[in-house]
C-alpha cells in the first residue's frame, strides 16, 4: 500500500488520514472547496464511543479542550411534562462541540503529523487508479476513500444507481440567547414544543444556546437558507416557538447576529454498495443517520479507524473492504433505524401532538431502556491492537 487518496477534508477525511498514518500508510486528502472550513457548521455532540475512538489517534484531549460535557439529559413535552432521561453508568458524558472547533483540531493534528491536504480539488471522475479533478489535476492511488459527505461524488462513481440523501422535513438553525434557563451546567434539554422540536443548554458564561429542527415546506441548501434574511428566520422562529416555554423566551432574547443557519437536515438511506474495485466510502458518504441519533460524527470517526485497521491487516484490497463493511454495516444501520423512529416524533401531526404527553411516560417505561437502546452504541470500543481477520 503506497498511497491512499482521500476525497473530502471535513471530519471523516482527516480522521481517516490520521488512522492510516498510525497504521503505517501514507495518504493525501483532497478537498473540493478552495479554503479550509474554519467557522463553518453548527454544534454537534460526540458520544463516549466517538471520544474513545479519538483516544486511539491521540486527539481526544484536544477535542475535550474545545467542548463542554453534557452528563444529564431532560425531555420536556409542550412545557407540561418534564422527565429526566435515564443514563448509562461508566460511559462518560457527551462532548458538545462546535463543528468548526472539531474540524480545526483534527485539521491541525493532521498538518502537525505531516499529512498533505490539497484544496480546490473537486473530483469529477476516476480513470482506473487515477483520480481526475475539475482543475485538470490527476492523482494516482492504490485506494481511493470517499469521505465526501452525503452528496458524495465517490458514492455515485461506485454505483451510479446509489440512493442520495433523504430530507427529514426539517431545517437546522441555532443561536445564543441572553435568556438563562434554570438548568445545571451539564444538562441538555430536548423539548417537543407546540409546533416543532428544539433543544437548549446553559452556557458557562451566562445565557443559553439553543438549536431547532424547524419543520419546513421544502428543503433548502445551505446557500439557499442563507439567502433568506436572518430577520425573516427570526420571524419564522417566533411564530413556530413563541408560545413554548422556555422556547419563546430563548428566541425573543436572541440577537439577530448570533443566529446560525445550517440548512436542510438529511439522512442517508441504506447504501447497497460501499465499495467497488479500489474505491470505498467512509463516514456520511456511506452512512448518515439523522441528528436525532447523537451518533453521526462518532460513527464517521469509528468507520475511518476501522477502515485503516482493515487496510493495515489485509493485503488484498477487496477483502479488506469486505472486512470493513462486515465490521460496520450492521452497527451503523441499527443506529440509523433507531434515529429514524425519533425523527417521526419531531414532526408530529395534530393527533400525535395531542397524544404525545400521554404516550411519552409509557414510552419512558418500556422502549427507552438505555442499556437496551443505547448501551451497545455508547459502550462500543474499537480493538485497535487486535488483528482483523479475512472474511470467511
């Protein structure tokens, strides 16, 4: 294995390069956009399994330094029902981090380790073992990794009939409010309001951060969403969440300047083919559960590291890809299925909205058993030092 070309320099791309470097394999990352992604993106949560995966790369401490722990979660319904969600013992908190800060930490670590990242390299086709870019550049590879997100070019090259991302019916927005919610510092509240879902948590230095999954009549790209004035988004937010407690106060005490639009929220349906020839998918290009899972970034990090293990231990590339898919597909699709059920409750119809306060306590006692529902997800650890076997 002489050279791996990684398409995409978001989260999965640098992690794949770092994991390959640890496995003794050189890689170059090619990013379509002409500049880095500093300052782009909203807030995400890294689950304990994602942080454990970053420990393998030696990047976990740097990520903790730019994140805040969230060890307690509360569910509220229409401002009337309030229930603390049961937690798991011995797994550690969620790490809540701005995507831009996570990106910067991973990017800086990749650069520190001498990993080359080339910008303005938009992949247009693959000619045998040569990547061809829009600017006319070409790059030889032994393996090409598609870490290029839900709108992946590599996924289409592997399988022209591959499904694309599916819109959830919601847009993402977030902001910082001067309104202080009466919660302890490590609490995150998931709130089902009268007309839409939102979440919030207190900030260390005062005020609160909120995020919404705003029901909307059509999907908007990030560019389209940002063409709408922030003042108009604030009017829509006040109309949607203004009667909620504390949603209305959070929105009313938010300055226009602090509102951040992230665009349409998508999920990936099951992708039939993760690899072909010497091309393979990783991260959101292969599996993007909804943000309801709390696992999107963590699963991307895990998959990048597992791919590196397989390429380290199995010389035959198709067999290495088969081992990688065997290690990952069942796990990520179970998470996606769980999150899909949650998504339906974020955009309920009138009848469901009426019944939800009555049904949720029963749901808490039955389905929402953390050891059964999220225990296998959060307790998962990658055995980096163990050798990967060739699939039977």
